[in-house]
């Protein structure tokens, strides 16, 4: 029986070519996720699910396993996370393991901390939860949000809240996109994340950054520099900035 970290990291990123192994503050991006998983001490195995030989090489260099190659039908732009993790669990079980818990850690989550993994795992085990995943608050009240049509005219999504004070609106949270701890049955049955059988582990908004575009990457570099200088982040100051 084992608790496994599974890091999905396919090749073929179009907006940031090679982003999963692109250098970020002195090491490949995926290395931050691998090293946080190792430092947490939670996992019997740290497995990378990939279709890319270059990612295989880097993952092994930093101490992860790559015991299978992800099939092409699970490595396109439209494949969701849950089937990828379910495939990894099934494959590991077929190879002789018995997975009891699995944590999906994204390969582009350089601000993940070992303590977050430890506390989220504890939160998952505190009740009858299927998942525990990272969440944070929106930067502005979503109930006062609006859209613009093709002419530029704006209209509120919730016009009934035009005069509602911000402090009187419900707090809204969103997925912080770092990791998802789950029980094996949840992954294998395809249970969704955003439901009452899941619990959110809160992290501060200033430590959350999706990395999907070149602008996202630049912002993440600025955040990393700030975290290194002003906090006790798990990020380690490199000898050279890349």
C-alpha cells in the first residue's frame, strides 16, 4: 500500500514551448514540484506521467520515477487531469503496486511548499473527504463583475448586487492550481473536484500564479524574486538567475 505523488507533464506546450523543463530560477520548472514532494516525506513514490523523452530525462535526474509512458490519447491539449491520474494509478497497480492515496502535483507550481502538502494531507484525512486541493480568494468580488459585448457596452453578471457593499457579498474562492490530494476511489470513479465531497486548503493569493502564457512566466519570475528576498519560502536562492 502506498501514497504516491503523480506529476502530469506532457510535452508539446504551444504558448510556452517546453515549459515543464524550461529553466526557472536555476533549475527546470518541474524540479520545484519534484523537490517539494520529496521534502514533504509523504510519498512512497514520486511518479511523472509524460509522453516526452526530454521530460523523462529531467524527471529522473531530479529523483522522480517514470515507470510508464503516457499514451497519446491522454496527451493532447484537451485531456483533463482526472483521467491522466486515473491512468497512472491503474498502470502502477497493474505493475504490482497498491495505491491508496494519490496527489496530483502540477509540473508548473514553483511556489508549492512542503508544509502545504503536509497540511493538506492532514486535512484530507480529517473527514470523509474525497479530495483536498489548494484554493485561494479572488482578487476582487466576483458578484460585482461584468462583461463587455462586441460594441464595448458593459453589463453586470449579477445586476442585483450593483448597490451591495463588497463586505456584504459572499466570499468566492477559486482553484489555486497547485495540487490535488485524493483517495484512490475518487480518482478512479472520476469524481469531480468542485463538489461537497471535496475540501479546500487555503493558500495566500500572493503565492498563486498560473503559468500558461509568456506574461504568466514573467509574473512568476517577479514573484519568485520577491519570495526569495522577503519570506522564508522553500525556494532556494540560485547562484545565477535564468
